[in-house]
């Protein structure tokens, strides 16, 4: 099996560190290290965790028309994205469904830097090439650059030892930085709800940088298991689980990610795939939406579990679920009929033939601690 899987530049290091490897998005990836998922999760919340996210796709768009061209594919303000800032975006389809979610940064000099999901990166690249390659250069960096995420309250202190200028960055700022003599791109962002950084580094320098960061006393290697429990506590969507081509941003509770200037009453309204369908939902409402769910007992509720009301009528389905080590309790997200979506609505999940009581909850489940200066 592992013969057919792709490997990140840190693969040998993961094995050396005793990682348990699993297939993920076509890659052989570390799910946990000897510390174990629970301790890895708590260590990231308490100090700093290093994640290998090199399976993600990095793409450069270059040219005077790049920002306007990208706006034809996403419901986000790219034209006015300041140099040195990053923004969350989504590729939408003609029905308003989500093809992928991504990060877009403005490097200046008519250059945009994109990070897309691993499982979608080839189709995302094809989508960009098909629709906007006539208007700007589309350059994939899949083989050239690795991506590391340093997350947790000690991340700034650790990275500052290598590059003092990163300390002054605030949430979603993005800049080129030299680390160990290598040209890197750093954003103050991440996927854990904690303060931290994502670091794009040349492939050949990735292992040396990872070893240097792991040599710091605050840093432990963290696998996909804790990455999932951290993002779930932060109420963050995982593409392919909590949203897909049949889910719109409105259903996914992601209206905040549609820039005001691109909404129906905005100065550059619409102009992206599915705009009319999304605007109609925004105006008329939706039949279902993504909500937080707190099981009222210790039984974890997993993805795919049916959600029912007191009369046993199916009113939704769980899209992500597990145990939250910081919360000290199970937690989940799911899609429910809109009439069952209000905070504190009592519901049930069917787990192995048994009904587990749930309560609709606000998100994030654990307060986010992004550094906003």
C-alpha cells in the first residue's frame, strides 16, 4: 500500500521519530507519534507543536490581472487584499457548492500565493489553468516547496529565535522571511485555533528546518490525529467532511467568508460561480445548516451518525466528531434541518443502535487564541 502513496520531504524524519503512518489524501502521513494523540493535542495548546502539512498544494498566480482573474472563481475580495495579508477563500461551482477552500496571500508585485487542500490540489490547479491561465501566470509549486505549521502559545517565542521579525506579525499577516539562510514565506495563521505560523520552505531545506524547530525545548512533533481534534475544538471545517460540492457557504455557516464587497449589495457583487444561488439562499434562508453539537454523555459521536429529534425523525447527519481533549468531553459538528438549528436545541445521535443525547452548541467549542496585536 505505502508503495503507491506519495511521501512528503519529511517522511524519513517521521519514521525516525517513531510516527505511526496512515494513508491520507494520497500521502503516507503521520497520524501520531509515541507521545500519543491526547498528549500531542494538549502539548500544542500548552506550548508548541510542529505539523508537516507539505501534502497541501502551493500555487503562485502572477500578472497585473491576477487578482481580478481570481475573483471570477471565489466570492472573496482579492482586488483590495493588502500586500502582506492573507485571506480565507472558497472555489465555488455553478450551483454554489464548494469545490475547495484555500488561503490567498498578496505577495506584492502583482503576485498571489495560494495554499489549497491536498486531496483537491490537482483539480484546483486544472480549474485555475482552465479558467484564468489566459489572464495570468499559474505556477504550481507542488514539487518545489514544503509546508510546516508551528502552532501553539510558544510558537512566536520559538520562531523569533530564528527570525526576530516574525514576532511583530499579527493574525493573517504574510511575509517573505529568511530561515536558516533559506527563502521562506511565513503567515501568522494555522488550523488549530491557536496562535502560530505556517512556513513555506524549499523542499531541500525542509528537513533541516524541521529538525532545528524540534530541537527547541517547547516543540513536539504532532500528527494528523491531534490536528483533527484541535481544528474540531476550534469549530473549523475540513474539506470533504464538513463541506463539499453539494454544500454552499451559507449552509456551511461560512457567510463571514463571503466578502461584503462581493455580496448581492456590494460594489463588486457576484461575478463568481453560483453567485445567484448563494445570494438567493442568503435572502431566503436555507433548509439545513452546519451547527456545533455537544453529546450529553461520554460516548463520542462520529462522522456519518444520523441525528434525530425526540420523535425519532431524522433531522440531520454528523459531519465531524470525536473527543476534545481540551474540552474534556466529546464534541461534533453536523448538518441539521434549520428548525432544529437554534443553540441548546435537544437532539439525539444514533450510535450503534443506541440514542445519544446531543445539544446544539455555539462554536468554537474552545476559544480561539489568534494573535491580533
